[in-house]
C-alpha cells in the first residue's frame, strides 16, 4: 500500500461519513434554529424544550434516510471487499 492509497482511502471514508451524517445534522440544525427563534419570540428559556423536538426530528430523519444510508454503506463495503486483492499488492 502506498501513502497515496492510504490518504485516498481515508479521504473517501471521511467523505462517506460526512455524506451519511448530513441529513440528520441538517434536520437537527433547522429544528434547533426554529426552536431558538420560538424561544426568543416567547422569552421561554427552558433548556429541555430544545432537546425533545430535536431528538424526535433527528430520529425521524434517520428513519427516512436509513435505506439510503444502508445503500451507501453497503456499496462502500462491497467495493472495499471486492478490491482487497488489489490493495494487498
């Protein structure tokens, strides 16, 4: 294995991890901003008010994005396992 291969493989793995996490992080960000604006408008500064909507929305995003995430992870793993003979050389 060359250093270029290791760097490329690490870059591909990090890109996949970021791509997979993007839907949940984006939904969490949008719900967090909406709850913050609601708290600022109503002056309710309860810390627990932000957790439940964020947890529920991130769970729902994970539920809907799960088939896509599994497809991405399965194809990455399949490519990795199929190319092991090339990596060993």
